[in-house]
C-alpha cells in the first residue's frame, strides 16, 4: 500500500512537470518554464510542482471527508426499492 502511494505520487509529479514543460515549449505558458537542467529534466516544471504541491496537501487535509464515508442505514436499499 505504501509502495503504491509512493509510485502514484512519483507518477503524478513526473506527469505534472512534463505537462508544464510541454505547455511552455508550445508557447501556451511563459517560455522560461520550458528550461531544462543539465540532465534534460524540466527544471522549471519541477520548481512549479515543488511550490504548488504543499498548497494541494494543505487543501486536501482541510476537506471534511468523514461525512462522505458514513455507512448507510442497514435497510436503506430495501426502503428505496419499496417506494
């Protein structure tokens, strides 16, 4: 489970940084976001991802998810069908 979450976060980060790079390279974002490092990785995309991700983490931790996962009443499905 932990390995899955880690691989998902790495995949999201890679796709987000490549997306920023591609949009900047095509002229849809400012050109300075299309810069790469000496290893040809999208440098500006990594920096943007690094700066934006804490905001998403703070937002996700403030959303009340508990109400969404409340178990239904035991006979709720039968009551819906009998109407």
